[in-house]
């Protein structure tokens, strides 16, 4: 008797299983949709924000440029007009408004280069930095102080007064030498030879980042 | 959080070990459900046993529904899942050849290895056949290469290429599956029962 009852119930087992599948699938359709959090987690962003690697100084950058470190990619986030007026050597112009364009992504979303973002100060560059960080792009840095700082420290370094420590003089010597490298001429130089150094613009090609796929299959 | 391996929660080095463990379980389940018998697989084509169709269709559905629920709850990111790349004509022609092998031999590559493990002679012959096929394919690869690498569509899914809402797609897919189960049951009842 009990067996018969069990058999009677079990006769519907496939129907019940099919019903469960339909209900679960229908549930997916009916569930309220919500906007997913795109990009990296807030905690990750915060740790990037407070990371000391975020900013690089103009002196550090000048050193890298003078030594022709190939791993640095400079990106000018100012508008095209400012870019054409003056920019850092071999910089690429990606105006802040065009940051999310497809062409820009090729330069920003890669892990071959250390990217240095800069603008006149570091305000717009910081904004670009945040946006790119949210998109989980790697190796991003901001030039501290931007082009203004670059001009004040590298191109037109302040001569230290006599009561300053030796280290300030060393820094000044370095900056002066760097400025000569970037094409600034000093009066004492004029007597010798007037050679304008032309630094050829490098064409920087960027390979698209390949995502290593996990292999799978039957 | 997930998928676990692309996000580095499980390191890449564990890939092979996990594959072996899953393979053992998969093989065990295949054997335990009688899939190592070529008659069971051939039954789909002759219409006396649709277990294979039901099992694989249900497995796909359960995985699909489960995955999208996990995605909804934030445990897995579906967009990070590995999608096998589509080489359209290669897949079509390869599918036809595999289907022919399926009907004539009564095994799929997975079940044939299962059947070898329990010592079926037909499966041993079948696996030798696979090896010969692999050998011929590798030696004549330069002939097949244009087909093998041609008509590449990228890592697309049906949802991408049809451009429909994945949730509705899953629902429709579920309905299709259940209808196909019902139809296959009707076909099976009409056929003469075969004992094997």
C-alpha cells in the first residue's frame, strides 16, 4: 500500500523537476535588475589613491627622459591647442574629453609602459588617473605639478642662494643639465657653440593587451 | 569574486590538478549512469533511449541557470567566463564528422575512454580509431589549416550574436529543453522496447 503511494508520487518526479527548472529560469527573468558595479572595488581604488607610486616628480621624470628610459609613456591630457604649443618630449595627446575613446584605450589599457599623465597642474591629470583606475588600467602615474611644475623646476630652475644646503646645489646642477638637454640655452653656452638639439619624436606603438584565456572544452 | 582561476583566487598552476580531479568525477558519473555502453548513446539516434540527450541538456541548463544566479548574487562574473572561440565552418564540418562517428561508433570521446577503462573491446578499437584520426589530421594539417583557422567569429555566445537578453534566452532555452524531453519521451514510447 505504502509502495503504491510512493510510486504514485514518484510518477510525477520528472514533471516536478521540469517545473523546478522552469521556475528557476523564470525567476531569472522576473528578478529585479540592478546596475552592476563596474570597474574595480572602492577599497582597491582607495589603496591606489594613497599609494606613493601615484605621483612621480618632475626631477624623476627628467632623469628618465634624459636616460631615454623606453618604459615611460607620457600622455598629455590637455586640449590639442595647448599640446601643440608646448608639451613634454614624445608625449601623446589624449584630451580629457577623449579619454574614453576607443583609440585612447589602446594607449591607456596596456601593461608594457609606465604611463605618466600630465596636464598644466595635476588637476586634470588626476581626474584622468581616477577614471583610468576605475577601469582597472595598470601602471598609471601622475606628474606632480604638471607642466607648470616642469617649467619651474626643469626648464627654468631657481638658482639656489648661498645659504642653501649642498643638496640644493646638486639638484640645481642636475636641473640645469636636464634643461640643457631639453633645449634651454644658457648665456655661458653661447660663447662656445650654438647647437639646437633636435630630439626626434619617437613613434610609440602599443600592442593591445592580450587576455590570457583559460583553456576549456569537452 | 569568481571565476576563481582568472581572478587569482586559485593559482593557474592548479589548472591541471583540478582538471584531473574533475575528470575523475566526470568519468565516474559517466560510467555510473551507463554512458560507457555504446548502445545507450546509439539509442538517441535509433529512438529507444534518450538518456544522453536529457542528461547533457539538463547539465547545460543547470550550469547555465546556476551561473546566472551566482552572477546575479555577485559570486561570479559571467563576463569573465572563458568562452570558446567560434570558427564557424570548422565547427560545422567537425560537428558533422563527429556526429557520424557518434552514430557509427556509439561513443563520444569522453565515453569511449570510460568504456576503455572498464575494458570494452569496441571502445578500445574506437579509441585506436581516434588516435589514427588525430594522426592523419596532424600530418595533413597544412591542408586543413584554412578551414581550421578560417571563418573566425571570436569568443561569441548565442546571447552576443542574437543580441537578446540572456535571462529571456535562458527561459526560452529551458522551455525548449523541456519540450524536447517530452517529445523524446513520446518517440521512445512509440519505439519497440530494446533491452540491452
